[in-house]
C-alpha cells in the first residue's frame, strides 16, 4: 500500500513571526524598499516563508522572501534565510544561452578565436569524397592538404545565406540594375560546384567589390550598363580674311578725340 505524504501544516509560531521576518528583510535592503506583507507559505515542519512586496522600482513584480523556523520543542523563532524572488509578472532576464548559440555574424573581432566543434556538420574530413575538382586534387595530396573541407550541408547553408543576403537578387539595387552580374565583365565566377550560382565582383567602383555575389545580382556599375557617347568635336572659329574694316591706329584715334574736345 502506497501512502501519499501530505503537505506539512504551517507552524503557528512561525506564521506569527511577521515582524521578525520584516526586520530581516529590512536588514537585507533599505526599509523603504520593503512593502506590505503578501502572505506566507509552509515549507516543511516548523519552516515558513513570509513574502513582502518589493518597492524598488528596478525590481517591479519581485518580492522579499524570508524563511523562519524553530527547533523542535523550542519557542523561539529564528530567521533561516532571506532573499529577493521574482513574483508573477516580474521582469526577468532572458533565458541564458551558451556563447556558441549567441554568436552572430560580425561578432568576431581582432584577436578573437572561434573554435569549431569536431562534429560540425558543415565540415567533413579532407580525405572524404567530394564533387569539387579542386578539392579532389587536394585529397590526392593526403597529409598535405586541409584536414577538413566543406560538406554538402556546409555548401548548402552558405549558398542559401549568400543568395538571401544583401548580395543576392532580392535587393533594391539588384532590382534597379540594368542587367545581371552573370553578364558583367567584372564578374569572376567561383570555382567548384558553386561556379554556376556565385562569383566575386571585381569592379572597384561597384558597392560589392571583392564580395561574393549571386549570378542574378546586379548594380549600376555593370560593365555594359551604358555606352559612353563619343566626344563632341567643336568647330574652330572661321576668320573672314577677304573683307575687313580699317579702324586706324591708337594714335590717330587719340588725336581725333582731342580735336573734338
């Protein structure tokens, strides 16, 4: 026969020790931060926790918890512990996440190290079979090549990230482009299995210079965006040397002007 242990009844001496519990809470914090008594809860035999409202504006919804107890057959109640606990609707910090899950692109700074797990599904051993001709050549150099190379999962994730990012086809600058990057003379296709989908921009005046772009990306710096008009040839002035007016010399003009004065 299995018996269910009933919850211990609240010890009346501990329940009555509200003032003792308040003094303990006020020692833990300033008296102005301890509010009204919110009730009590029996924790066990002769163990009761009293709750008081927290008036600190930085801890809205929290409450002071003071646990009191007394020894068996003893009349004096003593404080066991006091702390600040969140209540219903209390403002709490977000759930803790390990650094590997908090890390975001761009967080790595100068001197930072980012260890890669041994079981990272984005990578596979360098001696494994691969579809890329360049990587197959490195496989033959067993012991001299890379220890690990991109796996199919790693390539797929990179392709999805690049294609949906700022250098893919779904951006305002790509929509306004006169043509796609695949038709641009500055487009340098990648090697391997990604060569049909991605390349590197080699136009120093383009906003994507030196970055991986999708073949259907584009910008206004396309090599065939516009043909520069030929320079306008200006016509030199024509001098009519067949007829002219004799204006005379400066001295003649000056003497005529003195004669009239």
